[in-house]
C-alpha cells in the first residue's frame, strides 16, 4: 500500500541495521578499550546508515526497481553475503 501510494519508508532490514551497527560499534569500542563520546558514536552510526541507504537505492536502480528500497535492501544484503562467501572461497 505504501509503495503504491508513493510513500517512502525504511525497509525493516535497513531500519534494524541501526541497532545492530550500534552494538558492533560498542563491541569495537570495548575491545580497543576506548571511550567514544555520544557525538562520535552518532557520527559513525550516521555514516553507516547513509551507506546502507545508498546501497539499497543503488541496488534497486541497478536491477530495475528504482525507488523500491525494500527490494534494494534485499538485493544489497544478498550481494554482501555473496561477496563474503566468494572472499572465503565458498563459491
């Protein structure tokens, strides 16, 4: 319904990535025994989320689904898994 009526929204995968990314930043900070300010964490998270948004938009456009962030997020996520599998020699 939302897409049919031109309402832009964040796909679940992309929105949930913010929490996952924040946890990863916290683990990184802890492993290096660092203490980042709120502003530092917020800036890092913003960079991550902007990158996710761009990846979803670019993937959607590349495969003929321009503006469909749900499809774009699914494709971008799948491509990331494929890249990791290729890097490990699995495929």
